[in-house]
């Protein structure tokens, strides 16, 4: 470099004045983002197939791996060492298909962005056509579609096909009715479309496409290309029944316009269920086991807390789920935090009651103060992020 570039001073490529041998190559035109969790046995085949269809055009592939125990990220880094088109973004202490896709897209600078599953179920041969359409037509997003005329869902059993159809129908709240496959995890968009939606994305669960449609400023102009959904190459699906809950959370987040943290909503729903568990256990313990009220109340409180902890762990904090001994430690901190929350509840309720606002108002204030306390403390303590991922 010749001279220092002062802050605020304009600079050009010439300012860098690099020796010819170091002249930088232009960046990729197309970034293909692949979310992965335990896809080690599919990675090489996917890179080979994509290389075959995209050839020597300027493309790159970004794997966003959530610290897969099978070592997917190590394999991707090994490939990246051999081929600079391959990149690895490893996230620690995080889970989530949508957020992985979003962060992968934001990690690249390419003007065109594609998202494709890592298990070879999507037809990578559509990629050149998708790019062509975005470049030549007035289209914001091209969606690979199983339900557009000519598309197929492959060898799905009747149950899976039914669930997928129901989910598609529910998504009408978020996406235009004419989109045949709103659940598709396979699409390509222009960079400016992503950037205009980026700050409003909910990034919850796995409905990245519905999230994009719902978060974009204007109405997205889309095209669908039919393809046949293939069977998984290796490994197994990561989507389970809890993904339905994530979807529900995405809807709440979109409907409340981010005003209430959606995690807090989930925490309160779980808390309300905990009240039912409390009454059921109280009845059981006092009536059937003949315990005294106070013994029953103590046991019911502990049961409800344990129930709340376990359910929050799989639903509310699914992306930071505690397992093994961490589960036990988490349970301990949860019970402690909520016990203090109980006192906060009593204190607040008493204060309002003393101001003669009536018992209902006093009770409600107590419950709300307790809930906010429990939520805040357990978020920071029980489900705090692991060391490597703080601040993320
Ligand atoms: N980084 C990351 N984090 N990747 C994930 C996660 C996660 O928490 N969960 C799943 N993935 C990756 C998988 O490794 C795979 O590459 C891709 O996301 C899709 O996951 P699958 O587990 O194969 O999902 P599927 O085949 O059951 O679901 C597909 O069809 C749905 C429609 O029925 C996906 O394409 C969904 O996006 C789609 O909505
Ligand atoms: Mn799959």
C-alpha cells in the first residue's frame, strides 16, 4: 500500500496499488447458503453436484453449521482448504434453520443468494435457471416448488404430505395465496430484497420463506419453478412435532409486530399451563394421598416448577436446550429464581392491595411482576448462552 488512507478520505482500487500478483479476484456473484445439522455424509456430494451445474461461473457455497456433533463443520473446513468457493460458518450454542439461512446470507456479499437444504432433497439443477430469471426478469424471488404444476413431493407418506398441506394452508396469513409452496426451503433472491427485509425478519423456526414474504417492505414479485422433492441422501430429518410450535411463535411475532418479545409470550403460555399442573397435583396429593394442605401446596409448587422448567426447555428455549447434567443445574437455578419470583409476586400484590385497588388487580399485578422477574432471571441465568456464543 502506498500511503495511509485517512478516515473519511475517499479511496479507490488504485489507492490500494497492489502488485499484480496480488490483484484481488472479484467476489462471488451467487452465494448458495446451506444450513446443516449433522449432514457430514451429504456435504461432498452436494458440493460436487453444485460444481457440476454451475461450472466456472463466479459462485460460492456457504455452509452454516450449528456445531453438529458429527463434525460437519470440520469436513466443510477441510473442503474449504482445498477450494475457496467453499466456506464454513459455525455457530456455537445456537439452533435454528431460519436464523442459520439468514446469517449465512448476511455473511456473503454476492448480489444473488440461494438457500438449499444440505441433504440433496432439493433439485440443484434449477439453480442456473433461477439465476437467469432473477437477472433478466422483473422478479424478486424464485422459489423451487413441489406443488406448482409439474412439481412432486416424491415418496412422502400420507401423514407427512397431509401435515405439509395443512402448514401451507396456515401460512396464508403471511404469504400471498398464489404461492403454491410457501413451506419451500429452496429459493433464490436478490441481495437488495434480503437487505430491505433483514431488520424485520423474525428468524424463528424453519419457515424462512414465509418470514421473508411477511417482512418485505413491498409485495414480493415471485416465480415458482416445479421440481421433484427427492429422498434424503443420508442421515435423518431434523424437523419434528415441535416445529409446529415454532411456527405458531412466528405467527405471534409477526402479528404483534415485535412489540412483545415472543419468548416472553411463550414463557407466559407455559406458565399458565403450570397453574393447571399445580391444581391437578394439589388435588391428587391432598385428596388421594391424604397430605395436609400445606404439604400438598409445597409438593404442587415443586411439580409445577419442574413442569414449567421442562416445557420451557423444549419450547421457549429450544435453541438453547439444556441436556444431561446441565438440565439438572438448569432445574436448580430455575427453581431458585422462581422462588424469589414468588416473593416478588407477594410483595407487589400486597403493595397494590394496600392501595385499595381490589384483590383482583392486586393478584394480577403480583402475577405479572412475578412472571417478568422469572422470565428475566431465567433467561440470563438458567438458559444463558454458552461461553462461545455470548452476545450472539
Ligand atoms: N444450521 C442448522 N440449524 N441447520 C438445520 C437445523 C438447525 O437447527 N435444522 C435443520 N437444519 C438443516 C438440515 O441439516 C438440512 O440441511 C436442512 O436444514 C433441512 O432440514 P431437514 O431436517 O432435512 O428438513 P426436512 O427435509 O424435514 O424439511 C424440508 O421440507 C420442509 C417442508 O416440508 C425443509 O426444506 C424445510 O425448510 C421445509 O419447510
Ligand atoms: Mn430434508
